[in-house]
C-alpha cells in the first residue's frame, strides 16, 4: 500500500483563463447584476439543448420550485420522484405545498424506475421529476410514455444521450444546477428551460418582483448575476472538451477495475454516460458487514477522497419502508474522484489506489 500525504479531493471545478477573463470583463463593464451575460447564457443553454429558451435563477433547487409553480402545481397535487436523490427535489415539492410520492430506482443504474413511477400515478399526479443521476440518462423513453408532465432534472447530467436524444430535450420543463461541483459550474446558479414559451413566461414572472404587470405573491428575488452567467458561458463553450475528459478518465478507471470485485457503472443499451460521478458498487460479503466504510477509509489513507454519492435516501428521512434498490445503493455505492481538473499525476495516483484496493480475482 502506498501511503500518501496529499489528499485528492472528491471534486474540484475546472477553471482556467477563459473563466477568469470572462469574470474580469463583467467586473470591468460596471454591470454586475442580471443583465446581458445572463441573457446570453440563457440563449446558449437553450441552443445547446435545442429548446426555445431558458430562465436563469440562483440555484437548481429554486429552478425546481419555479418549474413546479410554472406548471401550476400546488396543494392537493402529487409529484412523483425517486427516493435515491439529494433532498432538493423533495424540498421544492414541499415548498409549493404539493405531496411528494417517492418511488424506488432501477437497481443497476440508480435511475428512477419508470415502471414504479407508472404504478404510483393517481388522479392527483401532476408531474414526474426525473433526475438523471451521476451523468447517465434516466429511461426517458419509458418515462415520456406515462402521459404525465415530465420535469427533467439535469443538475448532474448534460450532454448524455438516450435513444439518440439529448437529456434535457424531452420533458416539458428541464432544470439545471450550476453549483460549484457540477459538470458546468458557475459557483451557484440554476436554470429552467423549455420549448413552451408560455411556461417560460410563467417561470420568468416568478424570478423577480419588479416590472411585473400584476403582483404575484410567489414571485421573489431569484436572479442570477452577470458574474455567474459569465462563468457559466465560458464553461458552456468548454463543455464538449470537459465531458470528453470525463469519458476518457472513466475508460481508464474501467480498465483498472475490470475483473475485480468492484461492480462497474452500468450503461444500458441506447444510453450514453458522461460520468459526472464514477460510481462503483462494493458487494457486501457478509450479512451486516460494512464493506463501504472500510473502502472509504482505506482509499482516504491512500490520499483519495471518495464519497457515498447520496447522503441518505428520502424514504429513510421520512421513515418509509419498501425501497430495496435505494437501500442497496446506500449500502454499496461509492463515488471515486473523476473530473477534468484532475492532473495526470492525480489520476495516476487514483489508479494505483484503486488497483491496491480492488485486486483482480
Ligand atoms: C439531482 C439534483 N437536483 C437538484 C439539485 C439542486 O441544485 P442546487 O444545489 O443548485 O440547488 C442538485 C444539487 O446538487 C441535484 O444533485
């Protein structure tokens, strides 16, 4: 075992002179608040996804809330979402006063299970929130056939394909996050996108309280600054190269782990993966044993910070039973550092640590 003192963080943004120049230009322009850069970023994202437009806001969480409100969702309505995801989608549903209906995930891909979503539909269901987790698309084909408005949560996935269509191009509304560790980052920020200009107008009216033809009680200040938009635009221009680097690192990780006990990320036929996260499964060898904590500790001792990809499934916070695939993912899933800002030496150190930890059988 190699003992290392420098720690490779689990994630780190990829920032170079392009982002620095873009921010400097905004600072020198004298206009820092929402302005021309935000408009350019909205148009750029909409073009990237082939949609009519976008409404930039201050976070992915608020983008989810705005998407729900734009659809007119509120008290008495139900929204379906997976249990194995961060708390943001559940919190957005709570804030609009609707009921969240949790469903389990596909055991191999970690994505919302479309069949279980179908079974959860009632006369009160008004939307399905489908997060594309870790860089892999959810089963958009099956979800789009359910006849319920689909909100695609692209916080973790951009540029991946499902049956020839890009994630974010299928739902009635698409939501992005530009938080510091995301595929395309701006520090903080989010966006609601759509091909439906009426939904976009409703979303826009919720983003700010000023210059509105009438008072909207739910509207508030959710604006993004031009500083964030400038970073976002620079990252959007670099997105193809950033994703390429992720896919190439993933290829190396796969080769290092082939034939070991670690279970590699599943990529079903017709879907492509952009590896926002490289998630492996650590099979549990004995009943009650905690293999995952051991792996996390040993990798850390080798200078590689790994993480559980989802802190806690929503059903466990809420005390519900009956989510076996989410619980297995919580027990077994481990996320390795994989991002474009990794130096070659860091990637080499991760590969060595991986080969030490998961030996070929
Ligand atoms: C799937 C998913 N949806 C929504 C969000 C919320 O985004 P934000 O952190 O920008 O509020 C996140 C956050 O990380 C996320 O992973």
